[in-house]
C-alpha cells in the first residue's frame, strides 16, 4: 500500500520573500527528525533547530522522533510508515493543560512548514505559530480541518508559513498536534489506502506500544 510521506520543511534564510503568508495544501521540504523515539520535554538539538516541549509528564511527555502509531480520533491515525514525528501528546480537554512544542532555529529561517494532524473538536484551539528571534509573534494559524473518519491512515494537512521577518521559533500547541517527516518514497505524495484502527471515542489520543 502506498502511503502519504511527509516532511517538516525548513529553509535556511538565503532570500527573504516579499510577503507574509500562510499556505495550505502545498507539500515540500527536507529537514528530518532522527528516529530516537523520545518521550519527555527535551531539549533535543538536531540540524538547525532545538526541539523542546512544555509537556514533561502527561502520557509520558511529548514525543519526538517517534515511529510508533499515533491516533487523532476523527482525523484518523498515523502508522509507523509515516516515519519520525513529533507530537505534543496532550490536550486541555484530556488533561487540563495547554502544552506547546517549540522548534528554535539556530539560524533564522524565512519559511517553515510541514504535514500536520491533530484531534479535532476540542474546546481550545490547536495553534501553529511563528515568532521572531526575540520571541515576538509574527503570525499564527489555527487548525480547523476535520475529516470525521476514524479509519483514515496518514491523513493530515500541509501548511507553510512564509515571512519577511526572520523566523526564530516555530510552535505547535494543544490537542495532540503532530508533525511528521520521514524519508520520502518517490511518487508517494497521494493517500491511497485506509485502515480500521478502532480508536477510543474520547477527546484524547493513544499511543500504540
């Protein structure tokens, strides 16, 4: 079965684009997470960024470089084939905490994007945001897509921020939001199959060990 292979895309600041935009549905990128299957708050430094999270303990903490199954309830499920991913592994509705993962760039970047999924229907927003090198908000975007299909495998949405202000930090907040970025299989950017996974019908996600 061919899967949708995805990336967390980060481009070094070589040229500043003329405009600040959020683009939805455009794939691309080449910055990879290592396969480390880490649980906790970090920090973990890799390539041009340091990853960290405010979730140190709920469900074992956030995950980084994780290659197991990861469920998003009505937005389906990411299986191991999607490759290393990072997930906040927490939500306000499930645990009473609003946690955030951060990618802090060693060298500022002009754009950042990737393939995302989250648990829809929460009482608090699921927010992606970019910040300048001083931690001042540049732009944010709330995820609202809802596939209403528990059996989807490796579904989600491409989102990319392109900014005139150099990006120092990229954050992902609440509702089990995750981003995945495996080594690609040529020509495999289409989702061609689904599976039945029997996810629990509550506002939380479950890890399959």
